[in-house]
């Protein structure tokens, strides 16, 4: 076993006790799917994964982690309905406590009950993705999963039939030996109507990603947890998903991009969109906020495009400074308008800390590790709030 993975499992992984490993089959791939109050839509996700597995000729292990508290009537009722449905299937016990293994044509689904009747601190979606991924990592260590890649998706997502196939083709075609995370392309259902709340939210997401890409940011990729496939070594290197109630995908990708490359590829994922209050922010909450704004007659805005032009200039100036000796650095030519947002987001401090590294490569890497995805987003927000404001959204 890779020493980094062994160290992670020993020190940082969730404490699993896997039983009866010898009786388990060996799977080709593994997918982790958190499920909180989603009994009514889970089958769509599982059916899509089975179609993808069948098309690729793979046997796929899917861990459905039923999590969250059952205090909420809406989500607790759906959790209970799903668990009742699983009980009616009379499945064999799985390798974890309160788990049940269902064998289907091309997939084996392990339903794991981690619901609680009281408050559940640290059991949000971040914890759920980490718990499931850690379990998969232990199965890999036991040589029960052949692939070293772990996928995560959600109950409101449907993968295309070429989901596994296109990812394998991308890797075999030389996607890059340094790639540690693959972000699958996504399609929001209903986003074709650019004047609808989901169409507006989808446009906002892509606008920000494209803005970062135009600026040359190394963090120009979607940060949606249902789109991820990551290498076990990269996962262990960043110590898994942060145990957050939301944005676990954003922080995981930000850390992963510091130790490996993040690439966009593989088969697409279709995302259903539902206004939601299960998490403090994310797609469901974002769409709900847009709906509320439209109902109140308020406008919906995008970041001013000049923000990304300034971001590009700042990154170019940082690279130019770090390419020179710290004993004789060239001056930074920064527009007056963004000096305060850059300072408040830690830009100048990151340059100073990175400048003492020996090589240009190490200086640039250290800078981007310090001034990362979060600091970049902070800068964009500061420019919006202090300098440029927003531009009105125009459906096209």
C-alpha cells in the first residue's frame, strides 16, 4: 500500500470496522453518494450509474450514505421512507455496521445508515463524503477495488452512459500523470432557459469559472461535489474532505490543486435543481436566493468583467516579481483601484512569503498555495463591494 495512504488511514480517516471482507467481490470502480432526505430521487441516480457501468463493462461499488438528523419532518420522513424501503428488500448485511448490500446487474449498492434522531454536529455533507470515501479507501487497501480513483456524486445527479468510459479514455490519452482530480462536465436541467432562476444560476457559475480562466488562475474549475473523481493518493495527501456543512467541495478542490493538477474531463453529469434549505449555501440555496430576488423585483448581477482583467494583471505581476531574485525585485505595477482589495486578500503577503524560496518554480507554487481559491474569491468580492459593483445580468 502507498505509505501516504497507509498513514492517512491510520491517523486521519473515519474509524470504520469492516467485517467479512473475504466474502466480498472485487469491484472495478467505486462511487460515494451521500443521501439526506432524498428517497424520492435516489433511484434516478442509481439507475444512471448502472447504465454507465454496463456500457463500460465494469462492476461498480456504490456506497449510499444515508445521513443527517431525523428531526426535520421533511428530510427525516424521507430518510425513514428510504430505510423502510431498504428493509423491505431483505438484503444481506454489508461489511459495515447498519449496512445492507444490494447486488444488481452491473453495480453493487451498499446502503449505510448513519442517520441520528438528535442534532448531528459535524455530520453535514462534508462529513458524509469523507466517511464514504474513507470506507472506499479501506476497501482499496484490502484489494477489493481495482481502481485507485474514487468518484463522488449526489442523489439529484444523473451521470451520462459514458461517465466511466470517457474518463478512462481521457486518462489513457495522456490527460496527465500529475492529474489528481477530474471534474466532470455538468448540465443543469432546465438551464436552457437563461431567464429562469436555474438558468441564471448556471450562467453565474460558468461566468465566474470562465473569468478565472481568462485571468490565468490555477483555480478555474467548477467546485461541485457531485462532479468529482479523485485519485486515492491525492485524497490522502489533503487528508480527505473537510467536515463542513457546505462548500466541502470548494475547499477540497482548493487543497487538491496545490498538490496535483485538476482537470476537466470524463462523461457529463446532469444536475437536477431544487430550491433547498438542507445546507447554508450551494446550488439549491443559490437558486432560492435568485427566486426571492425576482419575486421582490430586484435585479440579479454578475461580477464586473474588469475584475478578471485586474486579476490577470495582478497574477502576471506576481509571476514577474517571483521570477527575479528577492535581493533585486522589480516593482509591482498595480492599479491604485485594486491595491486595497489585494492587500486585504493577502496578495502582497503571499508574494513576500514566496519570494524566499530558492527556485522560481517553488516561489510560484508557494504563492498560489497561499493566495489560493478562497483568497482569489475574496479579492473578487472585495472589488465588487469596494470598487466596481456588479453588472446587470442579461439573458442571451
